[in-house]
C-alpha cells in the first residue's frame, strides 16, 4: 500500500508542472502578440503621418530643380478661369484709374473760369519755359502773364468773384527781377487762385479788402509800367494768373481759363 501511494505523487507533480509551463508559454505568446500588434499599428500611423510631408518636400525639391532657362523657378500655372478673372480685374482697375484721372483733370479745368478783364486781343503771350524779347530793357526773358492790347483808359474788370488782397505800385524795373509792371491790383479767388492786373491808371475803383464780383470795375488801363511802356509796347493790360502750390504760388497761362 505504501509503495503505490509514493509512485502516484511524482506523476501528479509532473503533470501539474507541465500545465504550469504550458500556461506560461501561452502567456508569453499572448504578450508578444499584443506587443507586435501595437508596434505594427504605431508604425502604420507614423508612415501615414509622414507621407504628406514627404510629398510636399518632394514637390518643393522638384520645383527647385526644374528651372527656366533664365534661372528662375517657374510659377504655378493658373486655370483659364482664374486668368480671365485676373485680366478682368486689371482692366477694371485701369478703367477706374482713367476715370479718376479724367475727373481730376476736369475738376482742375473747372476750378476757375475767368471773364475777360478788358476788351482786346492778346499782344504778348505767356512764356514760362521760353524766352520773349523785352524791348524796354533790351533783354530776353520769360513772360509769365499775358498782355491784352486795348485803348488807353479802357475799363479793367475783375475776372471772377473774389477779394482784393493787395494794391501796390511796381515802378522799378530791374533786369534780374520780375518787376516794373506799374500800378497793380491782386484779387484772391476760391480754390487758391489769384488774378493780377498791372499797368493800371492811378484812378483805381477798389482798395485792399474790397470784395468784388466778376465784372466789377477795378480801374482803367494806364501807362504806369516801366518794363512795358506804352510808347514801346502800346497800351495794354498786363494780366496774370496764380495758383497755390503747397506754400508758394505758381504762374499759369490766363488765356487757357478765359471764357471764349
């Protein structure tokens, strides 16, 4: 009886040990399987995340490598629809600029309109970029006004509505200065314009500070100019137009602003 019991125990131990080893093997296999599965999943995610970057970098490298003959990187081609839209936008912008330019020019032309200050014809034109001969001083110089030939004593009228801002007698003629045009009246108008009436007779009808309308008589044509004396240049009104530019005034050709 004792011998039989002792032989059964080792067999039982061996059998239990086999199952323990088998169980441990199964556990190892399960752990390895889970690990490999997670590793594969992680590797696939990394590959998917890296693919767009690789493509973009590849396209950039290709664009840098493929260059035009002049060494510039070719620009991306736009669709026909995009090109047409771009052309339309450029055309509209050009048309708008042209219209604005026309409007600006029109406003400038219409900014002041002058009545003829005296009845007569222009005997000496406006020369700002050319030289004209001045007989009294025997020199060639610019003539930044117009001379309107008329009879001595002819009425001189304000060319537009404004205010008399200066009255002076310019009786000294010097070759280096624009002076010597005689008794002068300056009228200031809207939008920074001024009209200048020179070679007037002594009996003025206005004084500094007076307001005038277009057609208001300011005086008469005289013989007070020593630079353009009547005996040399004939009786005339020396008529100028000024426009404000920043802080200074620039001369303009009055003939272009007098109503026909």
